[in-house]
C-alpha cells in the first residue's frame, strides 16, 4: 500500500559532513537501527509497569469522590478497564499493520498526514511525555526523601526534586546503555509492584474471611451513589487516567520480537491483569477503611499496611518507590522512542533520530527527553500546566482511532493479523469526544485555550522547517558535533516483507 511506504535515512554527505564515517566499525555498510530485543514477557511488563504507578498505592480516591459510593466506584473501575482494553485492541490492529515504533505519531502520519502527526509529536515531546516522567519521578523523590527527615517534618521541596532528578539520571543511564538492561529493570520493578499488590489482596482476602465486609455488602455498597450524571463523567476521566499507559507497547513496535503476534498477546494479558488487580486492591482497601477514611488518607496503601502488617508496615513505602521507579523507567523508555521516530521522519532535529553505533539505543532521543523532564522539575508547580494539557491526550487518542477507521476504508483488503469489531473503535471515538469536552465543561478556564493555542503553535515550526525544509547552515556542524560526542549514526527502518499469502 502506498501509505505504508519504506522510509530510510541513508548515509550521505550533507553540509560537508560524511555521515558514513560514523557507521559500524566492523561493517561500514551495515545499517544502524534498533534491534528486536523486547520479548513477550518484557512487553507485558512494560504495559503493566507503566500503567501501575503510584496512584493505586497513594491516592486511588478520585473515582470514589465522584461516585460517592463503594459499589459504583468499583463498577467505574471495571468499565474503565474495559474501555482501556477496547482502546488497546484498536492500537493492536494498527500496530500489526504499521509495524513502526512511535505509537499515535506514526499511525496519524501514515493515515491522516504529516500535520496531525507533527502536532502530536510537538505536544507530546515538549509537554506530555517529559511532564509524565517528571511527575512520576517527583513521587519517587518524595518517598525516598521522607526517611531522612523527622516524622513531623515534611521533606523540603529541594530535596524531593534532587532525588527526582537523580531518579531520571539513573534511568536515562540504564536506557542509553542497553535495551536489555532497560527491559530487565522494567521486569524487576514490575514484579516488585505486583508483589506489593498481591500482599494487599491477600490481606484483604483474610479480612473478608474474618467478616470485615460492612462496606462491601450489596445492600449498603450503593447507598448514597451520586445522582449527577456529569459526576460519573468526571469519575470516568479519573479512572481512565489511572489506566493510562495501555498504549505504551506501540511506541516500541520495531524492538518487539514478532510484533504481529506478541503485540496483541501482551495487550490481552497485561490490561485484564491490571483491571483485575485494581478491582481487588480497591476491595481490599474497603475491608480495612471506610470510604471517608480512604478519602482522608494521604497515602492509602501506607495507611492500609499500618493497620494490617504491624511491624512489617515499613515495606509498603519501599514498594511504592519500586512502583514509581519502574513506571518512570517505562515512561522514559517509550518517550525516547517517540522523539526518535519523529526525528527520523524529519519532524525534529536530525541528531535525535540517530542510534548509538555499539549499543543500538536511541541515545540522543533519550538524553533530550530526560533533559526536558529535569527542566520541568525546576518550576515551583508544573502540575496545573499538565492538567490543562490532559484533554489533548484524548484528542490524539480519538484522532488515532479515526486513523483506524480511515485505514479500514482505504485498505479494506490488507492483511490484518488482528481485526477488532467495528463497534469497538466507534465506542472509543465517542468516549474520546466526551473526555475532551468533560474537563472543559466541569471547570472552564482560559488555560485550556492557551493549551490549545500551544498545540496549534507547533505549525509555526512545521511550515518553515518541515514543509519547506529550511535548514540553517550551522545545523550541519551542530549535528556533526553531537554525532561525535554521542557516537551515533543515522538510522534506517525497513518495512517487514509481506509474503504472497499476506502474512509477515
């Protein structure tokens, strides 16, 4: 098909610089690119590890606050898991047809054109992705700093931010050094957070056997449920953000072993697992705490462990640190790939598209993403900025699902390893439209307009530098300098061959 064309960045001379000089020493003609090193287990760990951050341990109360009853909150948690699964299945169909890394960016590029793709990469690379990494790192920093200060004294902001910056630096070092190191770290910390959740669930099961079900009985669990339909819309918004991360594996499709089978398998295992864990953990919380106590707790899992684990309660803050570190690792791992793919398509400076000639990692893209994330730690409060940009995530989710429908229309006969029923992308598209509008209606603010203007402002850079291909002369020297500094070379991507039977 014409849209799914091969794109290569050849080793050529540009601005007087022979880029082939930085080719592999053992075979100057060999193409430098990312290797398929991510297994099915590592793919599942990436999905689960990035979806489960600190929220389920620290503050899983946004849904309860809006629904105002235990029963309805559990139903919302379940429905959010189903919606996330539907969205991920749509991405699985796209990811097995367009087997490039980059997630939404590449799907928008190949179906709706370069401008929507550029605006997505502009918004995500400059705001959404690095701010997510920074926010998770701050949670890590807060829990790491806490033991160094007296119980009646909160850690100073500077200490928290220094630990957060240290977290990002450690993670970028691991990710730049080796893909296998990064996936091993992800596997280990995902296992740690799963162990923590299993402990909470087992304790909750014991409490249920002991008869602590006063808040879970069907006769009382729905008492006081909210009657305002808009409140449930906000509850969905809160719940779906807790599930955010279901699309992470699509950012590294080029590095996934057998993507046409392992991508849908990882999704079908990982997201139902997270949904079940979220439900069981919330049920366990209600065996120990009343709804009012849960809403009042600053760190729900810590309160839970203090009431149930006795002298072993200290392990829960450690598990929270493991959870945040793993989520931060997964977020940076995928965020770097987005910057790498966008640069490879000419939507960012060229050096970010390059790969380390020995380690086969997108070294410059990872360094750039981590640098932006660390810069975001400096302001006093960037969370309000992130909140006002949050609606844009669903804007691009909806656009990506629209890309699936466009591809169905344009290429009805193309081989699809997985083909979801038509009602699934339609449901996700409706949810996306609602979730774009919901926060704006709930709390109208000029900041939403400013966020939208920032997204559109990306066109200021798109037309001169991408569409008209204006390249300042000094950029050749800059690119050459960073090539030598980082030991990187231009990358190439080849579309997997499709046989006569239509299979990859």
